[in-house]
C-alpha cells in the first residue's frame, strides 16, 4: 500500500481505455438525440417525450432566440429554487420524514437550494441528519437531473450557434431539457443504480436502524433511497452525497468495483460530450482536440498528485500520509477520485481533501480554479472550455494574419467581451469572497486549521462554489450565516455568470456567416492548438490565482518539507 | 507623396516632435483612450501622491520614488510609441497638405467667375481650371479635356489625360492642369477629400479604432481587471499570512508595491504599442501609394480570401505579342515574315509593333521606308477587321497584303477568288485552343500563313499566385476573352478560377455569390461600371486614374493605378494583424517571469525560518538580489520593453507568404516562447545592473 503498484497502474490503464472507448459510443448517441435524429431509445421513450410536451403545452417544432432561451432557463431555475427552499423550511410538516427531522434554517435552506439548482451540490449539512427523504427525493434528486440537463442544454444552444449560419434561433430550452433528462440521464442512471444495488448500495424507504455494536453501544444506521441518488450524482457531475461522508460511506460505495464504476461515471458524460460536440459542429477531430486538452490536464494533475502522495513524508520518515484517505481502496484510488471529482466539477469525495498532501490539495484546487474545464460539469465543462478556446483563438489567431475566427465564425468584440465576463465572474467570487473571509471574524471563525492550511480551506470553499464543484476541504465549518450566504451567492455568480455570456455568444454566432476553411485558416484541430489552449488556460486561469495559491498550498508544501504542519 | 527618404525609422526631427507629444498626451482626456496605460497613469499618480504625503509626514522613501519614476516612464514610453508612429504618418501627409492651403479656386457663379479659397468650396460647386491652375478639390470633369500633372500625389511625372465622360473623369485636389481648360464639378466637401481623410487617419486624435482593435482593447481591459482582482485581494491573504507567521499587520504590503505588481501584470506592452501598430499599418500602405479611407479596410484586407483580378494588366502584360510565324504549305517562313512585317510597319498598335520586333529578331528584317515602296497603309476598321498595306510595284501591279482574323481573311481571299486551305483553318483553331490569337496573313489571293499572337503572362505571377494559394487565398481571373482563350491563360498563370466573357454586372454577381458562401472578396477596378462591384467587395481598390464614382465606391485608392497592388494590400493587412497578435502574445507570456520576480520578493518575511528568509523564497528562481531590486527590475523591464519593441511595431513582424500553420508556428516560437524566456533574462540583467 505504500508504493504505487503494478496492479494500480493496470487499473489506471483500464480506466482510461474504457473512458476513451466509451466516449465515441455515448457521444454519437447523444448527437443523434440532440439533432432530433432516429436513435434506439426513441421507440422506448418517444411517447413520453411527446406526452411531456403536450402536458406542458410546448410546440416541439418551435425554436427561440438566445434571449428567450436564457429567460426560459432562468424562469425554470427560479421555480426550482423556490420549491426546494420552501419544502426545506417546512419539512417537519411534510410526509416521508421517518427520522422526524426538524425544519432547515433559512440560510442553510438558501444555500442548499442554490447549491442544487446550480449543479454544485455543495453540502453545508450532513444529509442523514438534516434532510427528509421527501426533500432528498423530490427536491434534490430532481435537481440532480435537471441541473445537469441544463448544463447540456446550454451546450446544445452553443453548438447550434456554431454550426448554424445567419439565423437567430438557437433551439428550445424545454426540448433540450426534456431530451437530456429522458434519453440520456434517466436511462443511464437507471442502469447504473441497478448495478450499484447489486454491489450493495442501499435503496429503501426504511427508517434508520438502531443496532448494538460489538462494543455494546447503540449505533443508528441511516437508511434511505441512496442508490438512485448516487447514480445521478455521479453521472450528472452533481456530487451531493446521500450521506455526509459521501462516497467513503460503505452504503454509498461498498466495493472496489463500485468505486471503479462511480469514478468512471464522473467523467463519462463530460468526456462523451466532446465527441458529441465534434460530431455536431461537423468535425469529429475538433471534438477529440478538446478531449485531448482535457485529458492532458487530467493526467498531468493525476501524475503530480500520485507522486506527491507517495513521496516520503518528512514527518513520518518514509511513509506516505494516510490520515483521511479511503483505506479500503488505497491511496491511488483516493487520489484518482480527488482528481476526477475536482476536474469534473463533480464534488463527490471518497477521501477527505483536507488530508491530502498540500500539492495534491493544490492540484484539486487548481482543477477547480481553472474554470472546471478539465472535462468539467456535464455541459458546463465544455462550454467553459469554449470560453478559453475563444480567448486562445483571439490571442493567437491574429498571428496567422487574419482577424480571429473559430470554426468559420469570426470572433469579434462582442464575443471577447462575453468571454471575459465568463472568466471574470468565477475569478471575482473566488478572490473577492476569499479575501473577505480571510480578514473578517465571520470568515476566520470557521477555520479549523492554522497557518497556510486555513487559507487553503477558505480558498477551496469559494473555488468550489464558484466552479460549481461542491467538494469541500472539509476543515472549514461552513454552516454559518456568513458562509451560507456568500457561498450561495458565489454559486449563483459562478453558474449564471458563465451561462448567460455563453448563450449570448451562441446567439451572436448563429447570426454570422461561416467562412469556409482554407490553408490560411487558423487550425483548431491539431497538436499546436492543443499546446496553445493549454498555455492560455494556464496563463489566464493560473496567473489569476498564483499569488493566492502561493500563500496557501505552496507555502504549506514548502513548510511541510522542513517539517512544519498545521 | 514620394517622400520616401524616411525609410530610416527615426530621424532627429521626428524624435523631438514625438518626445513633445509624449508629454502632451499625458492629458487624462487623451490617455483614457487607452485603458491599460490609463491604469498605469493612475498608479503613477497615486505613487507620486504617496511620496509627497510621506514627505509631508516627514519621511521619504527613495524606493517609492524609483517606482514612481519608472511608472511615469512607462506611460511616457507608450505615448512616445504612438507619437512617433503618428509623426511618421503626418510627415508623409503634410507634404500634400502644404500644397493645398493657399489655393484659390475659380468658382462659377451662374455665368460669372469669382475667386474663392479652395477651403470654401462646397459639394456641387462648379470651378474652372486652365493651364497652370491647381485643381482646388476632388471633383469630376464636366466639360473639356486636359492633361494633368498628378505628380503631387502619385509621384509620377508623366501627365495624364482627364476628360468628361468615360473612365478618366476624376480629378484630385492638389494636382495641376498643364494644358487646356476643364470645367469641374466639386464632389467632396472641403475637409473630406482623400488627402484630408488620409491625414485624419494618421492623426491620433481623429483616428477611429478598428473593429479588431476594439475587440483587442476589450480583451486587454478584461485581463487588466482580472489582474486587478488578483492584486487587490493580495493584502487580505497577505495579512492573514502575516498573522499566521506571528508578524504584525503593519508589515503588510505598501500601496506602491501593489501598484508595481499590478503594472507588471497588466498587458502594458501591447497596450502601449497598440495604436502605434495600427497607425504604422496605415503608413505602410501609404508608402505603397495606397490611401485607405478607413482603418477597417486594412484589417479586412488581411481577411480577404478571394481576389478578383482583371486579366489585362494584372495577370498579363497589357498587350498581346507576336511569338511565332507559321507559314502555309509551299510558303517559306521568311516570305511570311517579310509580308507580315510590311503589313505592320505603319501599324502603331502594340500587336503590330510586336510583329515588327519579332521579324527583326528572328530573320533580321529591317524597317523599310513606306514611301520608297509606294506603299499605302490600310488601317484596321471595325468593318473590315483587318489591316495591311497596298504596294504598287514598279511594274504597276498592285499587291495587297492583309493580316486579320481568320474570318476576315477568308472573306478577303474569297473576294479575290482565291483558295483558303483547310490546313490553315486547323492551325487557327489549334492556336485558339492554346489561349492565343491567330492572325492570318494573306497576299492577294494567297494565304501566306499565320502569326501567333500571345497574351504574355507577367513574369513571376504564377509563383505569386502559388504563394497566395498557400495563404489560403483563391484567385479568380476576370476577362472579356472567350472561355477557350481564358482557360488557357488561366492555366498558364496558375489562377484558381476564371470568368470568361465577363461583363461588369457578372463581377457584382460573382462577388455576391462568394460572400454568401462566407468568403471575403477583394477587387481592383477603375470604371464607373466597376463602382457597384467595388462597393460590394470587402476590399475595393479604385485606381486613381479611374472615375470619381469608382473612387467613392471603393474603400482604398491606388495612386499608382497599378492592378497588382491588390496583392500588396493583402500583404500589408496580414502583416498588421500578425504584428498585433505577436505582440499581444509576447505581452501576456511576459507575465510568468514577472510573477517569479515579485511574489517571492513580497513574501520574504512570511513563515520565516531563523535566518529571516521565508519559505516562499524558494520561488526566487532568478536569484534576484533583494526584494526591492526584484520589484524595481520587473517594472524597469516592463517599461523599457515598450521602447525596445517600438521599431518592431512600426516596421511590422517579418512577413512571409506561407500557410497559416507555418506562420503561427514561427510567430509562436519567437513571440510566445521568446515572451516567456526574454523577461527572465532581462529582469536578471537589470537586477545585476542596478546592484552594481
């Protein structure tokens, strides 16, 4: 367990092999779903789609411009927010509450509601002691589906904006939402939860069980409909655990096989969407280019993290740090999970990130700070990456002697402006809110650890909120009015501060003509571009946070080397 | 205009002027046009106030003073780069301006002629110009014909003909009538003539930012805001770390240090050079004797991916040339050449002259005196469609020698009861298929043979088109020739496509089609009937010799009236965009090194071990002497890099016609990788120097 073993290496190879193999399969299927073409689920669920449209009175042939699309999206989320907010405030009076949990405090309810509608699933609470089955199921699990579906819907509007020309129509939000939920998320999570139940994940409506332990004390074992929520929390890059300790809880993640599958599920849809993207914009190569860029960051981060975790800890001599790791599955699987969950904006955990070595913790944080573009949240990762593509094309595209263009669409002042807003919004949250927390008593009182580690905790929390990740460094006590409200606002800005500019770009791009490619065109599907994109992400994303990071995890790492911990 | 002596980048006069303007441009109202540099200006001002406040409080920090000085220098260097670019442009424009200030115009008021200043002329006014008069403003000839000396704007000393109607009716203000008398209608308001517009474009104050410049400014401002966030939050994180290291808050970062950090991070290099790059693009166009009516046009030139090129003048030399004599059966080639030469001796057309030249080159047949031969020249007419000579021999017999198109000669032979051989017919169509023109030569009733007249494709044009193809630009040849001829010439010249038997409206249609398919089209034209196409094209270059309508429709005017100019204009556009992109990349790449200089310097006291150095000094990979010299070195580098790059901004990055990928790889290597490495070296050197 103290060394990186061959078995673990083989596991990694199988993992990435599967990911690369499944990407075109699922990606191709999704491209058919969203293009409205025939696919194999249509005979099975097509009737339900039609029925849904009839029920909510949607004309399935009607498309809207980007503004209407955005307004529909915002309306939908406001309604979702209000609903979850209210059922939490009154959960004691509502059914399906066998543990007799009391009403949730207003600020916590605000935070939880925002957290779930923004696909963040930041949890300031312990699920089993705070929320009733009703809230978990019709509140949170529903949002697990639709918040993920929203990410994909936004991406679809963007893709249409890219491949269409001289039109203002970017699609219909309701249709995109329905199709994603019905044909992608629902079948996959049903399939996945059946496998999970087979592995031993609980799925029932029983009240919590009290058992006698070997030591003779009473222990309450929480129960509930976990498997169904876990399936979608992984697939939809939600990450909100049914139980407090998330996927390190044996009822959420019982076996090494379930662990393997749950990790694969984190990256599956975000990775496949790159293929869908390529297919729909007319060049599969473009999709693989983005996939390769994301994979580069993932593998680079993973390698550094594994190296850091296995390096001798100067305090324990030659032993790696084990505290807080998932001891059942070993260090590698703890590191894998921490890398994937932060890269993919998932936020579920199977180890406590607080206990990762400073370097691994920093990689996890950088994964989030770079804008959640390393596969990222479903849909969100790819449209986030698109923002960086726009910036890269704009900065480097001029060097070929033409005004910048991407996939035949000119990148002009409006697109640059929107891209800048999308980059600024999360950066604003992370830096300004963290800075606020680091000076005031409101913020400092929540810190458990001293020194640079405490700063890392604060930075991590706001990064997680702004990146709609939802994982926590866990050392920070965040169930306070200050953190609930600031983190809640942070999540909103981090989500909609990116979605709205992206949709605006989609709308503007749809109106443009497509310039046919030639040898004078700036190529966006080769190694050179991958290198450029990586450089721009690192420079813009990284330099923004370099000063803050150097005072947090970098300092901590350097101190650890001389034997000082916090 | 031909003031090309300032190919040397700087002369003393210009520099003195530029220094003066760098200070004038400190005016906040002017400075705010450049948000990045404006931010530096505010930083400089704040630092200065802090110094004076410190003095007032009884303390003085020489370190702050150094920071303030270098911040001001950064602003001045940026202003200087703009001023010097403007100065160079103005120097060219001024020579034109001088010509026009004191001109008097002879305005027609009804029938009466009154004398007014040129600047008082309005659109629609009628003026008279006679021998020796300077044309007061841009206009159109309504009546008369005159020869005009346009050397003031074109540099070409040979006078040109300007007449009413037709394609040579436009006259430009500042040029001089050297013979005859013309009536001119003024077509441009005073202050809006070509020269006025050109002057405005190089003068900073009136210069509009181009679309790409606006977009780039937004990017640069956005980056500045992001870095501003990183810097304003630093005291909080730093304060936290001070407390954690057991130090007092009083050791927190000072404002001048934060300002220095911010100025190092925001893209000052490209921010400072941006307008200089734009102006010098204009200037480079001007050096090629092309006037753009907007900066936007130059950018569009870089984007153009379809060029419509007129065959004549652009692809081929203006005229067809005789290249071969092909005798009929039982006629010797010398006999044919002799007859052909005789028939062409008095033929002043370029084709005729080329026949005489060929006969001399091939068979050494010299020119003869027409009179001594008793020869009468029969000129070409639209009815006969042939030309030649009638020669009365000493025996009194009249010989008719004719050359002309196959059809015309056949009629001629038939009329003389001669025989037109099949072999000739075959050769005629064979030559036509090659894209050449066959001229048949006959004497009395006998066909002597053929002259092979060929369109001569300009030397090097094929290679030029191949280069354009590499850059992703499609060339389309426009010609009035029949499709057969056009195809052959197109193949020889290596154009991608051609339009045969093209009428002006076909051009317009073709441009629209290309644009619907997403292409940007460039063309060059002169006639009034070219005007719609010039207006429709993304880049329409009007020849100065053309009509006023054409000049108004296009977005550029080529003073040399040289059709190949279109290709050069595209190159200028591409070079401008490349320069802008390369310096942006360089500027952003520079940030990496500056971080490694400043962050460890700031964090020195944090979490310090016994010797007083904090753990973050591990990031001081350049091994800079002290925190203060690290910060100073970074801002000094930041300032002088602007001035070092001014020549590059003015001249443009090296331009080569290669594929986009090659251009990108090259520029990325130099400006991207170079941009990361250069400041590491530069900052280290400055650190060594200031610690000497």
